[in-house]
C-alpha cells in the first residue's frame, strides 16, 4: 500500500534562510512524487514533480526537491525563504501503475520577517 | 482558461439528508479525482475517473458515498444519509493526458457541514 509521511506539523524559518520540508514515502514499485501548496483562502496548487531522471527537480516559486531512493525521501527545499512562502505544503505519491494519489497530512510553513 | 469549478461552495445540511456535490473539470482533462479534507488534516483520496475506464472507488469510506462522471465532463459526488463525520471540504481535481498527466488542478472545494 502507498503511504506518505510528513514528520513535521509545522516548520518555522526566518526570511532569507534556507528551508526544508520533509517527506518520506512508501510505495510498491517506482514512485511518482509530488509537492502541492495550499495558500490561505486559495486552492491547492501544483509545485513540482519527480517522475524519472535527475534526482533534483525544480518547480514553481524557486522551490526544488530531491528524490532519494535509498532513503525513500522527497524533501522540499528553497535556498532563501520569503514571507509569502508561508502556506500549507503537501507531499503526495503515486505508483507508476495507476492514478490513485496518496497525500501526506501536510506541513505548515511559517516564514518570519 | 477556466479552471476546475465546484458547486455549491458551501452546503449546510441536516443529519440524514442526501447531498450532491458537483465538479466541472478543465475542458479536455481525461482524469478526475475526488478528495475529502477534514479540518486540519490532509487530503483523503475518495475516487478517480480516467477516460472510459472503470473508476477506482477504493477510497470511498462507505456505501453511502457514490460518484458518477458523464464521459470526460461533469462529475457528481453523492452522499446519502449524511452523518456529522461527513463534515469536511470536498475537493475535486482534474488532470490532462500526455506529459502533463501527473499534474492535478484543484477546484476551490465544497465545504459541507452536517448539523
């Protein structure tokens, strides 16, 4: 069965500092991995995905994520956080055999000015 | 272009009543998903439709829940005999075929409150 764990309910960083939001997954076979963001009073938005190829994938708003197969992780990173990055971030996984997508519980990111 | 739309945006219903939630996907998107998001929690997969294939209903929590989709267009999620634990935001998403098939575009959701 597929599962996603986001071990941190909340991450606090100062503006300008690097940020990391953690995600680990479990899936049979090769994974497709995703990050989505939910801004206050706005719908969920796609940020980035890993399908195949380079382990480091780049997405919207300067975010990137690194796929680590041995550690079954897909952590979201940004070199320099902005206050406007404050939002709820969801990691998601799907196996290559279907479309059913499992989302993590979400991590709330607070960026302090 | 137009995004995914859902209606109603809010629905308050009495326990035991049936409700119907509607989703209009992005035109041309072959896949459609329904999720439930309880307050302060993550997304819970309910069901997805892909083209003319049989839907994956593995996430529906009980037989009170059902969904239909007509071709590659509108979908309705029906909850019969609503219970208070059904209160949540119900999200719909759609995705295209081809290279963008993995990216889901979400609607604004329907907030369901069962009193």
